[in-house]
């Protein structure tokens, strides 16, 4: 029950648990609705309509007043919780926040979470900490528990007859049970003591407030629950059975009401829909089912819907109070107050409107509303209105996420819906609702700026559950409303003005087909198009930035397959690409630290505009605080090997293996050429053959994004290192040379199938020796994936999973072999991370990055130069290339044998 920092930081439940919870909610709702339908005769729908009509306005007003009084008591729980936490909140903010939190929590269910989110926004703006708000949530939870405890004890002790009629126990036994509950509460008071107590239950810490607080909260809760039960009691009073010459005892009714409330809470169905009503039917067997459901329907309107609308209005007034006091314009103040909530409110309105259009399509229409309209127009309007309703349900979450495509579709649906809704015989209020939503959409059009495609939007579990709840309710209502109609195949083809049942069947079939088609389209939808890659002008513009880069990885921007995000002063850039539901940045932004931090936030804004998750791949430790400020999680991908070059040599036992490979290469006639970027062109046909030969024998495919591939345009932008064997090229690598002289690295590395063994070791040794002579400080060997991860059994889930992949995936990738190869250079290891949203976004981000890297980026054949025989050097290129390495002979001469 208490909210602690540990619980707040706990990771979200696995996907299968949330899916199971969603399916359980839908199953419970379906079972409850099926049980409700079993309580009625064939004319159940008409009986409920007549029962609603018999509830007079005085009882409705009394129920509304009692419900509002109940909410006033709920505000008191927040006041007690804030006083215990020493929180300072102005009275108006306290009343509005508590009222809105309880209204939202009661209506949407999961009050501790939904109401807690409202409290976090309302009280957090007043400076309260998460722990203080947790105390308020705890007080509300304890209040319900203690109040229900006392009321059940009183109901069982003083009015045991209702419970005796339901349980196989005598009234004396039930009185004894009530007394035991009362004694248990007294024991609780004794346990609490004067200063409260902290209890431990199965490793969970439970805080029990002091005795005086328990008494105050319990007394307030008893009053609140009696008022809430009284709101339903006044609606049901004429239908309740008489006992002993008087009306059914109020205290006994409240006890049964509490049982129904608890059943709805336990069911996990939002607001206990269906479960609460079914429980009341079982607990009140003497009440006519139609009268009970009619009273429950009115009770939900007066106790849930109207207080929620009133709380929203109070929230707007509370937000306006400060700006108006400062003589700001009322209209602008109202706009500033509700603007952050607009996408959510409009999405909720669209969802409710869509649900109403679907449910209305299943209900019988009075014949007088359809008279005079041509039958084809009525039938078409029925299908169009239901189709529009399911469309609003499916795109509602896109509105919540500010998708521009969802906005355009919702606006079109709302503009077109009034006429079909009216022509099919619907209510006037339902026909007028779409224009109001369309007006809200148009007024808030600038809030829907994200470019994400609808089919790429990831659905949240709550949204899926709510969609399932609407569909389950619609199918139940269809069969409940037409339970008097005997099903036969001919119903589908009956087209009559009075044919409500066939029209409803066809409408629900269309709704089902639309939902299935939308789901299949999402499953089969290809990934969204990539962002336009940087052109030659942009690549030329970042050359000065690359000149000052400390990390040679920045040269991946020259690969030409990524979009560039430059700062306004052109002092830094971030390279990125879009795939699936992710916008992936390659490494940290390049540039001075202040520019890089600003670019990280700009990248986050760009991901928000596109409606995708922000992902930073292979980032270092320099900006980890900024990534955490963005709300991202950091997971370790592996370690990068850096070889210091200032004192690099092949002497010593640690480099014996490398020294032996270098000596073998020299004996085999291997030598190294450094080809400047401007002289690469003549070598391209030779290197093309080596690359194709390497790909063919390695049975691999080109990679992209984080790895170079054979692209002539890319190779022309950088110098090359070519390994020759007796004048024939057998291997090559393009060089990343940080112009500031700090880091040297290679990207694309290929060798011919007949190259001498160990030629790549020779290549690395020669490059490191050359880099030392050129004044570079370190040589980057690249990352060893999934290396350096903690091995402890209590390590995080990602580390345990990554270690499992590294152990059992060795034959597919060679994680251990790659690290062993790099370790023989005696490097310093630098950690690389993935920064991405946590929860289920993390595996999705990893999958998107993996697919992005795995895309084969090879160009068309016509862009490749003509091929020469394998390994033949280009004419006139040998002398020019050799001039680029004046110190090569001296370096080799100084190397020990």
C-alpha cells in the first residue's frame, strides 16, 4: 500500500504479464456481461429503458448531491495526507487536485495509479516531492480499507439478515463474524500505537499510521462510503424489498454495496463495469434486474461522469486564477492552462465518440425516426456511422501522441459523421457531437505536429484494453438488445426500415472487419521511409567539424547513408537515421561539449516531431547525465579497444603473437601503401574485386549505418591503406584520421581469399607503427560487442540476457574470438552504451538498430567502376601512393624481428 522510492523505480511488468492482465480484464467483463444477460427475459433491453424512465428527477438530484458530498470527504483524505507530510498546498489547489484525482481514479479505475498521476502533476507543481505525494495516495488507500472494515463489521453485527440470506450461516454466526471484525480493528489500533509502526510482509515494508490518524481517517471513510452507498440507495429505494414492515435496512445495504465495490476492484476491469452490476444482482436477489441495472446506469452518470466533468471545470478555473489575478487575458489564460492537456482530452473525446457511434449502431431505432428516409440511405448511413466510430477508436492513440496523420483523419471523420449518424435514426446529441470534436481538432491543429505514420504507432496496453472493452460491450449489447429475435441466416439479407437486428449485425461485421484489417496492416506494414541522406554540400560543410573531432567514429558521417542534424552556428552535428519506430543517432553528437549537449536535446525534439522513440547508439560516457535528463536508460553494449601509440612497439612478451605475425608477413613479401584520398580513384576497380571476393568467401552481406561498406563515393573521401604482396594488392582498409592528431582508426577492411595468412595482423601492426610516426596518440580497434559485462548473478536483466547471448551465440558471431583478437594489442578498453527509453521500448530500440545496421546498402552496378584482374595495381598509381608513406622504411627498420 505505501508508495516508496523502490516501488516507484521498479521496472515495468513484462509484456506477457500485461497482455495476460489485459486478456483477464476482457474475459472477466465478458463473463460478467454474459451473466447479466442471463438474468433477463427476451425483452430485457426494453425493460431497462422503461425502468430508467421511471426514475424521477428528485431521486436523480439526491443521488448527485450525495455523490458530491462523498467526493468532499475524499478531499479530506488528501488534506490529512498533506498534513502528515508537512506539505504546503493552497486550499484551492488542494480541493481541485484531490477532486480531479478522485474523479479520474473512480472513472478510469486503478485509482492509485491514475489518481496518483493527477496528484503528481497538481501537487508536484506546488513543490511537493514524490514521497509526499505517496503519503497522500497511501492515506486515500488506507481510508477506504479502514472505512470498509468498520462498515462491514457494523453491517454484520447490527443487520445480519441480508448476509444470512446469502451465506450458509445463521444470524448469530454472522453477528459473531461482525464482532470479530470489530475486535480486529481494535487490535489494529493497539498495534499502531501513538507513533505508528512499520511492518514487513514478504519483504515489502508496510507503514501503519499512528492511532489518532487511523481513527480520523476511519471516521471520515465511514461517512464517505455511507454517502456513496446512499447515492445508489436513493435510486433503488422503491425497488428494494421490505423487511419487517419497513424499508430494507440502510446499513445492511451499504454492507452489500461494499462487497460489490470490492468485487469490481478485484476484477481489474476499469470502474468495475459489469462486475459491480452483476455482484449487486447476486447480492440483492429480491430486486428486479431491470430496476437494478437502470439505477446502476444512472448512478454511474451521477457519481462518475458528472463529477469528472465538474472536476475538469474546476481545474480550468484553478489554473486561470493566477493569470487572471495578474490581469492576463482570460481567453489566453484558459488556453495556456488547457494547452498541455489538449491532445489527451481530444483523444479521449474521440475515443468516447467512437465508442458511442459503435454502441448506438447496435441499439434498436424507433420507427418514427426512420420514416420518410429511403431504405438504401438508412442502410448506408448505418454502415458509415459504425465505420466512422471504429476509425476514431483506432486512431485515438495517434491523437494522444500528437500525430498529424491521426489529426487529419479524425477531422475528416468528425466532419462527415453528423449526417450518417442522424439518418440512421440516432440521437440528436450524438449527431451534434462530431462537429464539436471537429471544432476542437481545428482549434488545436498546431498541437498535432508529429509526422509519425499511423501504422507505425506502437499501441499501449491500456489503449488495447480499452478498445477490447468497447468491442466486448458492443457485441454483448447487440445480442442483449435483440435477444427476442431468433437468429437465422436470412437476417443478414433482410433490408427493411424496421429491420434493426439485421442492420446491427451488418454494422458489427463491418466493425470487426475494420479492426482485423487494421491489425493485419500494422503487422505487414513495411518500415517507414528513411530520412534523406546528407548530400555532398552537407558533407563538405562538416569537414571543419571533423577536423576538431576527438573520436574517429565521427567519420561515419562521410558514409553518406545518414541524415545530419547541424547546429545553427555549424559548430557540431549529429548523424542519424530513422527505422521502424526509432530515430537512431550514431554515437554522441560531434562538436564542443556545450554544442553536443544542445544537439542531444534538438535530436530529442526531432524524434518527438517525427513521433518516434529517440535512440543513441554507441555513445560514450561524456554526456551520460544529459541522456538521463532526457529520461533515457543506458545499457552497456560492449567495450571499445584503444591502443596507445606514443610508446607503441612490437617488443615484449605481451606482443609476441603480433610480432610473429608481422615477421611472417615480411617474409611473405607483404608491404603497406598509404594512398591519399585524392589518389584513391585509380585503385577502386582493384579494391572492388578484393571486396567482392571477400564477400563471396565470407558468405556475408554488406552492413551499414555503424559500419562502412564498399561505396566508391565513400572511399574517395578518405585515405586508404593497401597491403601488397610482391606488387599485388591483397588487402585494404580505409583510414579514419582525426585531424587533431589524437586518434587513428580503420573502418572498411577486406582481403582476398588467396592473401597470405595473417595479412590483417600485419596491416594493423604496420598502421600502428605508421600512426606512431605520424604523431597519433591512439589507435581505435573498434568495439567488442557484449564484452566487459558484469557476471554477477544479481546483475541487471539486460546484463544477464547479454551474457547469455554472448555465451550461446559464439558460433554465430564469435564474441569471445573478436575480443581475444583485439586483446593481443594490449589495448585500453572504453565502454560504449545504448541510450534509449526504458521498458518495452528498449528491446524495440535494439531490434530497430540491429535491422538498420543489417540493411544491405550496396549501390547499383552502374555506379561501380570497371573491374581489373584481382590484385592488379592501377597504372601510374604505385609511385604516387608510395610517396604518401615516407617514413615507412624507417619504421620497419626500427621494428625488432
